[in-house]
C-alpha cells in the first residue's frame, strides 16, 4: 500500500484533541485510530503492538540477524488533529496532474489559490490531496503515520537489513501534551525522529522555548455616573497590560529566530477580564526575559491600581531541543546525506513552534523532526501531494539503512 492510500484511510477517523480537557488522552475518539493502527501493524508483521490506557501506540521491528549491535531508531508521529478547524467528516479531494491553477473549495473558503499560496506553482504535475473546504485534512500528522508504516512495510517485505526499529504514535500533540506520558524507557530506541510538519527535505532540530500565560484582571464595578476615582475597569486594565508589552514582538511581526508575545484570548467585563498569552523564543535567556517582562507588568499595574488587581500564572510548556541534539549531530548529518542522495534539497531551519521531539529530547531520547510533505496545516486550505509523501517515505527508509553501516 502506498503512503497516500493510508492517509486517505486515516483522515476519515475523527481524532481532534481538546485543549480544554483534563483527561489523558484529551478525547476518547483518538482511540479509534490507535486501535486501527495496532491491528494494521500486526498485519504488517510488526511485533509487540499495543495501545496503552493513555492512547500511546507502540510497536517493534526486531533487528535483522547480524545487525543487533546497530543503533535502534525510533519513528514517531501523532494521532490527533488540531482543534483549530473542524476535523470530523473529512472528505479529501484528489487533483491529478495539477495544472497550477485555482482549486475550488466548498464553504466560505472558496479557492485554494497560487496567489495566496505561491508554492503551489512548484507542485505542477503532481497529484494534490486537498480538503473539500469544510474541514482540515489531517495530514498533520496522519501523513507522518502513513509514511512510517509504509516505510516499515517496505523494509519487511523487501527484507532490507536494519537495526531495531521502534514505532510510536502519540495522542494530544496539537494541544502540547503529546510526549508527556510517553514510555521512553520501554520504547527501546537509542535515537528517534518525529515525522511531522512541513515540506519534503525539512529537517528541524531547533524549536521554541514555550510558556503559556494566564492574566486575570480584577476590576471594581460601580455605576458609571458616580465612578470617578472608584471604578477600575478590568477591560481597560487588560488593554493597558497588553500595550505595555513590546508591540513589535507579536507573531505577525516576527520570523526566523525572533520570539514573540502572542495574545490569543481576551475576554471580560468591567469587574473581571482574562488574557491568555503564548510566550515563545529560541534563546533561553531571551525567553526568561519575556517571562520577567510579564511579571514586571503585573507588578507595575498592581502598584498603580492596588495589590491583587492583576494576577499572572506562567506555565512552561516545552524547551528548545538544540542542546540535546548537538551531541548527536549524526542524526542531522545522516538525514542530510540521504536527502542529497535522493536529489532532495535539505531545508534546515528552526521550528517556529514545538514538536513531541522537543519534550522527548529532554526525556533522554534525542529526537529531531523530519517533514512529511504537507502544507497549510491547521485549516481548510491544508494540502499534500502523493509524490511528496513518496519522497518522505524513501527518506525514512534510507535513513534506517544508513544506520546499518
């Protein structure tokens, strides 16, 4: 079975995670895909296949005889799709021999156009898989799962020599919880790759340091006719709080290694308001300075309006994996050499986000990320190509072969 055929099967399974849930996994529906994958893995001849109570899927392909001393390599992707767009009743469109023009979508999204997505011009002649415009596609990261299992099927069926291959599929990556309960000790890999994210040839081993911030504003509500020197309008204080942060350091003004303060939610009334931020920076010192700026803003506003007017909670989410990949640069070198041998241009750039691999690297499993060949994730414009998925599958196979040398 080709990778895209698996993808078309997997995207039919509703697996959206829920950032407001306190359960693990955050949605039970993720078990539907997990259980399907366990059965498929068994049919392929993968051993020790199981899904645990938290919806983590594991399996092993034992090393070829004579290659038991080679490094064991893990391949990891995530089950869930992002809650940023509808993920149920996904109906993909397949456009063969794409001509470079506009693609009509249903709903309010209208057109997948090269004018908005210039990279489409580079996909002329390929077979595109898009959404129908009413949901996301789910290639993030069901394409990664499909490519991993297609690579495993090829290795098993063609008797390609290999060291031990460890397979893991995680829930809840899209809500920042994908690796938290991953059983690194029993997974059995020396090193691993997450297969998740962007174009074929993408290699990522630097990501943001990340924290979430919740700001509560406690106002004083009185009749506006007699409010002078008494009312504290929580909404206005929230606006003031946001204005005290650097306006040029917002996501819409930053790129590459530039960090940001992202106000993703603001709600309230005169007596109560809530602001939620995402803090991001690749540099750990600058990241700590961002947290300090948030706390300093809290302090200054409490001095102005009274203690307890503003309360801030900061929760660290994940860290930059770079320091854990540096001692294992063979992971990057091997991936780069494989891509060049396949006439794929390696694209090495920092992730302006995070992956399960960042957390896993801090848990003792060095784990950079490889792209899956997809585009425009987390929305109704999401798309991928059959050819891109084939290339990414070949990259996985060739990396595994290189670790037998």
